[in-house]
C-alpha cells in the first residue's frame, strides 16, 4: 500500500524559458499561484432576499519571486531591459514542486509573464542578512500539470 502525504513546500525550482543559467532556478519563495472568479451581481425584480452572482471572468494574482540577489543573472537582465528600454518579451515560467527523488511532483506553467516590479531589500550596516531581490510579474494564466 502506498502512503499518501501532503508534500513539503520547501523543495521547488523555478524555470524561466529565457534562461539556461542554473542559478536562475533557485528562489527563496514563490507566491501568487492563485486564481479566482470576478462575479457580477444581478438583482431580480420582486426577489429581495438575495441577489444572483454570476461568474464573469477569471483573475490571476501577480507572481512574486524572492531570492538572494545575484550579481549576474539572465532573468535580471530581462527585468531591467523591460524597465530601462520598455522592451517587454513575455516569458513562460514553470514552477516545479519536487519530491524527495528530485522529480517534479506538481508543476505550474505560468504563461506570458512580464516584469511588473523589482525590489531590492534595504541595505543596513547594522544588519548581517543577505540582500534579497523581489521580482513581481504579471501573467495571463497558469496551467497545472
């Protein structure tokens, strides 16, 4: 009999189709893999106890990636090209949740992602932490494999 258990959330990698750099797959955290419906309310005449809520379209949250800052990175070059030159080249991003054998357990394919925000953590002479860069991306949708 196979034991089923909830997977650990700390073993994952993020693959950008624009980069073959092995350092560009390592991130501290990933958030924003969520989808929800926008609803439109419809009030029916003569019925005052409730209103109908009709699904209109899906809405995806922004993808937020955090990692220790890299000095040389294809992904950061892609980000800065969007901010400095207004060159927006959509990328496909695959977030792989890995199992104990380093095999993908679940994958999210994020389609047509473009840079939205890039943030570097505060530099503080009294703090001994690493510099963390945060990348926020807008995207069209994701699929789950």
